[in-house]
C-alpha cells in the first residue's frame, strides 16, 4: 500500500489529473490484492449517491449567479462605506466584503474570482499597486470556506460522517477572528507604508450603500436562519440559495437575464464535475486504504509515539500545511480524512473541532506556493506574476497562523456555538 501511495504522489507531478492519479492508485491496489474489479463501479457510484454532497453544485451555481447579478459590486460598495475611512480603507473593505460574500458562496476561489475582480480593479483605480491588491484579496478569500455555508465543510462532513450543521456553526467565530486579525495587520502595514484612506462620506452615503446592497446582505441571514432553525437542511439551503440569487438577479437588481443562465450552468457543471470526480476516485482510494489497514497501523504507530491530543494536533497542522503547499484542498481532504480522523477520535478530540482545524489548515494552503490555487486566481485577476503575489501575501499569513494556533489550542473557539445551538 505504501508503495502504491508513493507511486501516486510521484504521478501527481507527472501530469495526470489528480482524480486520475487517485483512480489509478486504487485500481493498482485492487489488482495486486486480488480484489474483484466490480468493487470499482460500486464504490464510485456509492460516493456519488450522497444527498449532502448535492449541496456542492448548488452552492457553486449560487456563487456564479451572485457574480453575474451585480451583487459583488454592491457588497464591496457597502463594505467601502463602512470601513473606507480607515487607513488602507480599500484593503479593509476588501476583508469586510469577503466576510459578507462568505455567507453566500462558501468558496475561496469564488470569492477571489468573483468579488476579487471588483475589489482589485477598484483598488488599482485608487492607486494601490497590483501586488497589494492581489495579496489582500487572496488572504481575505480564505475566510470564504470558514464562515458558513462552506463547500469544504460539506465535503469534510460527508467523508468524516460529521454533522455539517455543527461544522457550519463551528466556523463562525474563527471566520470573524480571521477577518479581525487581517484588519489589524492591514492597519499596521497601512501606517508603515502610508496607504491612503477616504474621508467618511456621511450617514446618507452609508444608508444609500446599505439600501443598494440590502437584499444581498439578507442572503446569509436567510440561509443561516433557515438552516439553524431547522426549516431546511444544508442541502436544501443550497437550493434555496440558488432560487434567492435568481430572484435578486432577475427581478430585484435586473442585471441578470435568462439568456445568461445556460453559460452559468455549463460553468457550474464543469466545476462540479471536477469536484465529483475527485470525490468518487477518492472514495475508491479510501476503500483501498481501509482494506490495507493503513489508518489502523498509522494510528497505532502514532498512539505509541504520543497520546497527547495537543501534540497530535500540532503534528496534523504541520502535515496539512505542508500538504496544502502541493495539493488542492478538496483532494487533500478526501485522501487524508480517512487516515487522520480515526486517530483524532481515538485520542478524544472533538470531530467538529478537528474538522475546523483541518479545513483552516488547507485554506491557508490555498495561498501558499507552489500550488496555491487562490494565489493563481488572484495573480491572473491582478495581472501580476505569480512569484510577486506569493511574496506580497507573506505578511498576511502571520494573522492567519495566529487564528489557527488559537483554534488549535483553545477548542471552545470552535465548539461554543455548536454546543450552544445544537447541544453538542
């Protein structure tokens, strides 16, 4: 099994798509182990036949609709009206806008590509250099999958068989802490670099921006209110979100036409197809890992090394931060959750707490080179070479690491809301 996994890691750098590499590794294991090939379609079909996973393409479609309906522009304008008067005002507005957008899209890439396009363009017009605009956009985009709804949380919940609602709640406080920490860092850098600020435009301008963005701002309250009041499940919340975005685009803001819908559906299908291919082939590889007893052997070896939950969390943090530099977050999650979660449960670590730490590590990985997918997106949007964006984002990793450390060493940051509202 270790030889097959080693071959799989090597194949990742040889060119094939990640899902193809995982599928080939699983097929090789079955062939060597003498397990009938009928297992392949069975495991692949079972992975795709998941009701909670149905939320993934729906949230992706909602993010595409939000970007096409003029909602991103209104959100950023409102964020600018709130914090634009602060030193480095547009950087601060960038972070606040990401917090608001996080309650709608649940995807770091959607935030960087959708809202980020608006933010970077406006920051350039105000005289910010492209590296600064791209770096703060990339850093703030990591908040998207932490504040609910969250696509990575859904995938983690499905694979780890953990309550998705509890995972959503667990991300609220850490997500807000990430925003606050980034805003403090921006203030420090803005004073040192002399970044501009805007005079407060007055209550009337703030009210006008709030009125223009009101229905967009209501989206998180509609989704989370219905979700946590029990009116609908996370999967049904995704469907409600799509309908809400359609209504806003077609009838409220009127910046979206039915003629635009086919292209958005095709874009959603393409993105969802990649996610589903990863999920299905990872399920096959996960079955092979389980049959090989690798999790049990790994858990036994690690338990012999340490029985301290904090030490184990530190090991997991180091592992995931390293893996996040080379693998896409969902792919890493699908491979590593079956290995790492059983050990965490054995050591008495709360699965919701572990899930939040797991996802936060991988989200930080999306802005670390050499395979930081959000960095690639923002580099393209800002029209800046990748290496320059990678250097510019380094200061913003400090506050994110600080929040990660807090979540790791003080579990109530993640478990307070689930315990309060769900009795966990």
